[in-house]
């Protein structure tokens, strides 16, 4: 699918972004192994989270969507900790690294063998970081060349481990914690730097025996989870595209409502504010252990800056959007320590650079990052998502600030996380 994006002067209105992908994945998995039904509001609309639902359905945990007071509601029928059943076919994680990595922690404890695969892009994404700790816990996992999907997971009676992660990763931490639910004893995960804590929060909400200290999480197996009513906050990573667009388009004044403000995810707001972005929190409350609030952003030329170290890990999903912002900033943007971008849905360093250069924007790339000088203008161009949802949306934002209409090839990639993105963008652009 090709999308044509016309230049805009400003963004105005109120935007409600889809449910947070990270939280939706976790709620779907945990609800499936909880006792009783769970009712989930604002479940993510993107394809990735529906891949998780489909996998849980193949494992015997049914679900259905309904309408309640004009809201789309998901009900997951929990099977209890030992109620999942052997699937009749391969599990298909689609394009979702979150699905295959985190679900592997649950599959490692099942009394059957499961094969889980994905699309062509996912088949190129390394899984060694989950294979190693889950194998230490007792599972037997086969993979192509020792690390690539499909994964053949022979479940086992797991034993706890004390695992120091060599690289910070919320997905790896989650896989080990989910396996730890089934292990006899206390599983400990130690992080080199803090990562997203949605799994810890969700586990606590549903009744797991879990404790959290700075960069150390402990879970004791055997405590049953109980289904409940859950509300998914709006996805801050999806909101990032609107925040950037509002900053770079003159006269913009935009409100983003009901967005997740979990402190492990708000590095984006911290970075933008440190660079001079006028972002206000108009409202905030806590629901199911997660902070949810409403943001207001107005147009402003920001200073730019450097993203490196722990900040890079915290902002890894927002870097495509921030690269676009960096080109229009006063001092530009430098990104370091971002080698993980090379093994996302695309090599994001390469696809960011290719599209910026098509728009006559200078960028210098390195093995683990890039530098985009500031004060640049976007030229109209033919762009390509290369099948990557965040690249599609980031360059739709750049197209709004271009000197003419742009086309984006393979724009359907946005459906992975935000099927409504282009329609919403058109509705608020003036």
C-alpha cells in the first residue's frame, strides 16, 4: 500500500492513541494462564498483539471482543497455571518479537513440545538471549543456527536461576520471570540498567509472589494468578509520532489523552523537555498499577542533543521519530550505543538514513548509531517503510514538514502497531 502525505502547517485537536503494545502483550499472556476470565479495555489494535492473542488461542485460552458503552472490550478465558493445551499446529508470532520472546518463557514450562515461528522479518531476529536462560532453567530449545526462529521448545519441570542479564532487555527479563512462575523456588533476574517494568506490575496485579528492588526482580513459583478487569493505557511510543509532529509544525497545539506515563517509559518526555520542548501533563492517575495521563504539546524548535548509554535503551523504540525531530532541531541529534536498532523489524539505522537522504537530509551513520545535523529542511520524496511500522510512521511525520507531497511505499506496515495512524494524522493536520 502506498500513502500520499501532503505538507501541513499545524496539528490541532485531541488524539487518543491505541492501547500500549507492551502492556497488551503481557495482559493477554497472563490472563490466559490466570484462573477465571479477565476483561481488558483498550487492548492494542495492532497486528503484533493480535498475534499474541492468536497464539494463546492455539494453546487453548479462548477470547472474544465485544462492545460495552461504546468501548471495545476483550475477554480472555483463563486456563489456570496448568491448563494450556498442546497446539495442533505451529504458533505464528507474525512480526512480533515480543510475542516469541516472552511467550517462550511460558512454553518452556509446558508438558509438551511447541514450535513457534514468525514472518520473514522475525526469522532474521536473534533469540539467543532467551534461549540461554530458559535452557539453564531446564527447557530444551532448538533454533536455526542456534538462535533464529522457528524455535522448537520442549517444555520441562523448571528450576529457578539467579540470572544476571548481560544486556538490558525487558523482553528477556519477562521471559525469565514468566518461566519463573512455574519454577519451584525463587527465580532472580538482575538487570545492568533498569528496563520497562510492565511485566512486574502486571504479575503483581494478578497475584504473583514477586518483589522488586532497584535492578533486581525476584519471583517465587507456584502462586496462582487470578483474572480481573484491566485497562491498557495509551501507547506512549505511538504518541511519540504526534508529539514530534506537533513540535516541528508551526502553530501546532495538540492534546494526547489517556497515555501511559510509566516512569520506565517516560525517558521520551524527559529527553524532549531537556531539549526545550513545551510538554505539559494536564492530568495523571494510577490504574492497575500503571500511570495514565493527558499531555499537551505546542510547536517549538528544540535544541537537539545526544542519546547514549542507558538513555538509548530507554528510547530505542522512539529513535526513528527522534531522528526526524533532530534534523529540524537547532543543534541536531547524535545517537550512540544503539546497535539493537540493527536487528529490529529492519536495520533501522540503515532505513532511517536511506529515507532521510532521499529527503535531502544529511546523516552520518556508525555501527551503533548516527548523527543528524540540525537546521535542515525536508524535500518531497518517495519514501519506503521497508516493512517497518515505526519507519512508516516516522517518515509520515517528516512528510508533513516537507516542501511538497511525499509518497510512502509499504505504508501498511503501520498496521503492526497502529492501523488507524494515517487516518488520525490526516484528521488533525491543517
